[in-house]
C-alpha cells in the first residue's frame, strides 16, 4: 500500500493541473475577449502615460 500513498499526490496534482489548463483554454476568446483586451490596453496606456509624465518634468 505504500506505492498507492506515494503515487496518489502526483496523480491528484496532475488531474487538477489538467483541469486548470482546460479552464484556461476554454476561457480564452469568447464574448469577453474584446472587453478584456480593452482593459489591458487601458492599463498599458496608463502605465506608459505615468512613465512619460515622470520623465517629462526633467526636460
């Protein structure tokens, strides 16, 4: 029975990992893709604006 207790944790972790990958793949794209892309673009624009604002006063 030691081999069962030794193999159980890796098997359980593998099953959860496969489930996680399936959820990630299924949630890519879809109806919310444009909204998610817009949120990322807005965050990048804010970060770029803050970076330029911190450099601008020196000039």
